[in-house]
C-alpha cells in the first residue's frame, strides 16, 4: 500500500524583514522539505533560534510563507487567504509552548475549550458545547468543577492540559506541538507527553512535535528531523538517529544529552560543538554549520550540501558523506 | 512535668507513629484547586467591594446622582426662580438683634429681616440716609431703626444710639446654601448643574467606550494601511482645538448644551483610540491571540473576547481620567461663556458667575467647586476599583 502523507512541506522559505534595513532579511526558514506520514509523529529538533517555531507557525499559517508549498492532506494551503483557511484550521491544530501566555486570562476554562467549537459551529446547541467541553475535560484529567475557573488558577501542567483539550476538542487530524513540554517541570512533562500519546493511539492523530530536548523526542517520535539555522540537516527514523547519527551537528546534540549514570557520564566525550549559532540575517556561505563543525573541509565553505538519501530513508546534508 | 507535656501534645502526633510518613495522595486532591469558585459578576463585585476607596467612590457617585435627579423634587425653588430682594444671602447669617427682630446687612448695605429660625422675612425699607454720619434710617413695624456703616463690621444702633456689637450666627433656612447674585437658590442651581455634569459624563463615557475603543482596536488589529489612515484621521481631529470646534458647531446650532455634547461626542474619543491602539498592538502578538487565530476564530471573536477584555485595565484607567476631564471641559467651556446660556446652570457657569462677587460671597464659588471635586473623586475611585476588580489575576 502506498504511504499516505498527512503533511508535506516542500522547499518552505520564510524570511522576515529587518526593520531599519530594507535589504537585509532574517532567514528564519531556508528551503525546508519533509513529509509526515498519517498517524505518525515527526519530531523536529534543534537549538533555540534555529527556526523550528517559525517553521511550525508558517505551516499553520500564522505567518505567510515567503516561498515553497505546504500540502495538508493533499491540499495545498500555502497561499490561501485567511477566509479560505477555515477548513485547514479544522484539520490542523496547534499546542503552544508557553501554557501561561497561550491561555486568555479573562476567559474561563469552559470558554477557552469551547472556543474552537463555536468558531467552527460544530455543536448545534449550548448544551452540546458544554457536553463536549466536559467530555474533553475528563479526557485530560480535569474535573467538571474546573470549568468555571480562570486559567491563572491552574498549575503549569494543568494549563498545558487545558491547551491540549482546546486543540483536540474539534478532533483535528494533525496537531503541531510547538515545544509543548519545554516550559514545564520535568515531573510534569511525562504527564503531558503521555496524554498526547494516548490521543494518538485513540484517534490515529498525526503530530509534528517540536522540541529542543532530544531525549524526549526520541521517546515520542517515529521520525526525526534535525534543524540548524533554518535548514534541515538530517532526517531519519527515531531509533536510527541515536544509533547512527551522521551529521556532525546531530552528533553534537546527542553528546549534549546528560547521562543519568555518573560512571558513564565521566567517560563521555566532551561536546564537540563550540561557539554560538551565527546570525540568521547573514548566514555563513556554503554549509551553514561549517563555522562550528570540527570536521569542516574547504568545500564546506564554498558549496551548500544537499539533503541526500544515505539508504533506508536516512537523509543527511553534509559533504562528509 | 514530662507527663504534663506529653498529655498536651496534639492528637495527630499520637495517632501517627512516624511523623515523617507521607500522607496518602489521590488524584482528586492533586488536581483540586483551593480557591473558591464564583461567577464572573459575583467575582467582580466581591473584589470591588473589598476595597474601601472604590465603595466610597461608588457611594459618592450614587449620592451625587440622587442629589441631581431626585433632589429637585424636594427643593423649594426652581433653578431659575429669582428674588431680587434676597441677593447674595450667605448660608450662615451674621444676625443682629435689634428692636425685637433679627437683621442681616448685605454687602450692598441693604437690611434684611430674618426670623429667629433663620427664614428670610423681607427687605426693610429705608427712609433717610445721613451721609455725614454714615447712617441709614429704616422703617420697621411702624417705628424706626438705624443702620450704621461708619465702621466695619456694619451694625445697627440701639435706642440710645449705641452700636450693637454682639451678633448671632443663624443658618439660612430659606436658601440652605445661600442665594446667588440674582437671588436664585444655590441649592437648586447646584442640582441642575450636577445634572448637566453627569449628562456630560455619560456622553463622554459612551463615546469613549463605543467609538474610541472600536476605532483604536480595529486600527491596531488590521494594521498596515488601514492603521495608517485611521491614525491620520485621529491626528487631524486632534489638531483642531476643542474650543474652536465648539464655536464652529455653535455657528450652525445655537449655543447651549447640545453643541457642547455634540462637540464632546464627536471628538472626545481620540485619546482613548490612541491608548487602545497601543495596547492592542502589543496584545495581538501574544500567544493566546495567535492561538485563537489557529483555532479559526473570527476577527470579531478575537477583538471582543480576547483583545478588548484584556485591554480593559488601560481602557478603564483612561476612561476614569477622561470622564472628569470631560466634566471639566464642559465647566470650562461654560465658564468662558461658550456653554449654557442663562438661566440654565452648570457647575462651570456657576463658578463663572461667582467670580464677580468672589470677595463678598466666596461660598458661591466654593459650592460648585466642591461638587466638581466630589464628582472627580468619585469617578477616580470607582475607576481604580473597577480596574482591579476586572483583573482576575488579582483574585483572592
């Protein structure tokens, strides 16, 4: 059977103008392409400022893409006007990073969760709206009594579950999770991740899961894409990336994962990535990573490597291979 | 001693052998919120009333409202009723007891008869005036009495021709707050003036809330060209001085309350529009607004359920500053003669009228000024309290 793709991103580019300088632009997302299979979880990782969130926000069309195509369930939504996006909004929802900022402080939890139902006029009556809201509250482990409360009365984990409930109440097919756990306590992260996984089993949801924490992404994802300075440098199956990382940047990221066993930690090679991420306004020529790469060759400074398949769906953009 | 201490230990220490043992945890207690649940209105009211100043301001406004709306039904005089005999009578008389009656000498050297309770009886007619001695002879109940103005304070002479030095202070029972320079009741005029001020307050509040908030939020939310054009309109309106604007309107309409209200109503929202725009510009980039957009909510939903409620704090602060300033503006325009025409009264025209007799009858300026102060206080306190009450983050 042919694979069905829920989300296809083709050569997506997003530039932001720099205020005060008409010619300079921030190269937030540079020629990114990937596909997410139906019912699978695609993890997108990379350090802060590499364009993960911009990529997510462009896909869900908070931002207008500069170039490239976004195809959701076979439909190209890249350049649709706001009015025509209603269908996309039903299919695709987003969970935000900061559970404190993403919930309106002036609304009760009931109204927050009911908002998508009202926006898409899914429920026929007030009563039906309430029923679905209460149903959703049950599923995320909150009680009916919480419905009349305001968001600020809840803890971070509870709020993020409210965010999950809001995103999932209209039963979307694909959910973009923009670092849904990075603002939470470690003790609560598992709670939210497990909740997301439960929904995946139950409804066959597709996720685009963004994180900077590789250890959590490994637990969650089926496939992982590594981003650096607006570009995808490596894509492969989740298990493969931990066993055979190819790109030097991926190796560096993996080396940065703390090891919870002191004996093993002492044997660990010190992280090989040094320095800071270069400015996305004027990214370095050639391979964007060559300024920090321990294996950089002369060609890396001149020619931009392309994403090539190394066999078994393992793609990497590096001159070493 | 030890025995006694052990007996006084609380029960739980005896029941639990290990004081460090963990208490049982269940899902219910973990998810429980410990604050009390209330409805929105109940919540706002609870927070509003828990602050003394806001309740105090609220009471002040209610009192002024009652004073302005219900007061005239209990007043003896209407705001335009004149009595030229009783001009500039103060709230408290310096009454001189002479020949069995009480007399009050006005600043224009007229002598008024008062009864013992303080009611004004009438003007005492003068018969002759001795300019050298500075004495006036008046006829009173068939006899004659003499008023002496040779030295201050002016007083009456008794039968022996001696000055009566002692005087009694009696409250004015006819005009409780005195009368103005045309013999009109200050109390009745204050009531009427308060009505005008409150009307102006309501008009200013409505135009600010409707036009100002909508204009500002639409301008900010749409952004780009729309924003630029709408804000230039605000700039243009803002450059025309309000005084000039009122004069221009009065060319078309007559001078009076209508033109003031029209002027305030059409241009008084520009400050509010600016404040709201600034607030919404920062709010619209916040995550919860982006979230609402990804949820598929309409522009109206985003504006009215997300942006404007969250901008309510600055809106109310601006409103509480703009209402008093609108009241002030009306008073000012009336004061310089662009507002109400006589015999209508507003607090501003009353202040203006009082200027002529400021030295002899300061109460005529003091009373309307006090009422303006009370109104300002009331609105400021209420606005302050409302802003806090509408912010659910301050919930106790």
